[in-house]
């Protein structure tokens, strides 16, 4: 009981000391800005570099053609914990909506050239809430070769990725992803 009294006393003091930042002639210090949400690109590059060994699941069966004009064919890999949710996105279902992916979800689109050779990666990585809340807090990246800092040609809030994934293709209800044709899922019916 005695302790409760002490806490109430403390809170009353705190209200007087801190509670009137907004009004009066003495407005007090500016409220502190929210810390900016950032993405640790180095750690992300390390995780992505391993995509064929660990941590990712290949979603499609056969390489397929895509709207991505830079690639002749593509494969998609998704962070293991997020693969089921990604598989549920059906490009043929235009009314579908899904719960957004959680922070850390990573989707990799592997680009192949006309000979079927590796030709870079495009990556969507779900950052912490607040990174870019208007468009799902995704970080976007384009690697022109094997993932490394010097092959990362575009990264962050990349306008041309976002405009295509939101306006051109109205993917907002499926958290800005398009999905893979049902007939080309690696484990159909999963
Ligand atoms: C011309 C429009 C267009 C542009 C520009 C574009 N995308 Fe896409 N992207 C799509 C479409 C459509 C799909 C899904 C169907 C497909 O593969 O064509 C897709 C699929 C993806 C996927 C697989 C996940 C999914 O949506 O199913 C990733 C990852 C991806 N894009 C990343 C990027 C990144 C990163 C950029 C920018 C560097 C980018 N995209 C630019 C149209 C685009």
C-alpha cells in the first residue's frame, strides 16, 4: 500500500513536468521525431546470397515468363516461414485479399536470360512497420548479378517497382505481390 502511494505521487509529478508540451506561451521542447525505420542492407544481402542453400523455398515448378521486361524467364523463392502465405496468392483471383506479410518476409525473383542462365535477382523484403507504410513497408532491390553490395543497382523505396506493383497491377489487396499461376506451383494443391 505504501508503495502505491509513492507511484501515484511520482506520476502526478511527471504529468506536471512533461504534460504541457503543446500549449501556453512556453511550448517547451519540440516533441522528438519518431526514429526513422531503416533496413540493414548488409544483413539482407548476406541472407539473400544464400537463397539456394538455406532459408528459402522455391515456389514455382518451371521457369516462367513474367511482366519483368528485364528477364526472359523467372523463378520465385520465398523465405521458408512465408512460403505458405505466398503460395496462397492466386494471380487469377482478382478479388483476393490477404493479411499482409510480417516483417522479415523476403521474396526473390530470379531472372534468367534467353539461354536460361542466371541474370540477377529482384527482391522484396518486408521491413519493420513505418518504413514505407503507404505501400506495405516493402524494401525493393535489384541485383544485376550474384547478390553483393556492388551488384545492387536499385534499392529501398524504388519508385518504378512500386508503381508497377501498385498502380499498373492492382496488387494492393494481396500486399503488393502478384503470385504464381496455380498450374506452375512446385507442389500443386499445397
Ligand atoms: C512492368 C511492371 C513491373 C515492374 C516495373 C516491376 N515488377 Fe515485380 N512483378 C510484376 C508482376 C506483374 C509480378 C507478378 C507476376 C509476374 O511475375 O509477372 C511481379 C513479381 C515480382 C516478384 C515476385 C513476387 C510477386 O509479386 O509475386 C518480385 C520479388 C518482384 N516482382 C520484385 C520487383 C522489384 C524489386 C522491382 C523493381 C526493381 C519490380 N518487381 C518491378 C510487375 C513488375
